[in-house]
C-alpha cells in the first residue's frame, strides 16, 4: 500500500503523527476530505453508490469530503461512517478512522475513548 496520507497536516495531525506513520506525504493534498474525494474519484466510485451500499446519507458523505467533520455524528457513529466509506472505496478503514480522529481533534465529544 503506497503513501496513505497525502494531505497537509493540521497542528492536531502533526501532534498525532504516529497515526500516520513515517510515510506521510504532505505535498499532494490540502486536507483529509480532499484526500478521501481523490481516492474515491480515482476509483471512479460515485457518492450515490457508497450511500446505497452503506446506508449513509449523501449529506454526511459530502461533509466528509468537504472537511465539514463537525457535521458528522459524534462518537462511534461518526467513526463508523468514516470506516464504512473507506472500506467501500478500498482503503484501510482503521487507518482512515485514525486520520479522521487526528484531523477532527480532541474537542469532539465521545472520541477520546476510541
């Protein structure tokens, strides 16, 4: 598996760089959402297909890709949405959830214990 995190890290991501390993390339993407969208588009997968298969509303999928992570449900539900999206498009769900948690930051209720 190539370089899994090609987006510029926020200060929170930089503090949690262990989530991303030593191969994080920050020169290609601006954000977590941009990276997700690029991975989906590279595989020619439509948001509607993800929504139908995972039962996640398109507005939540769009929120992920537009970096409006505060619009996702909190706690394990939001993590489950990210994991399902990642698994559907064929990227590692657990690593993607770790990136989501690092990107979203500790201010999100219910995420510290995951």
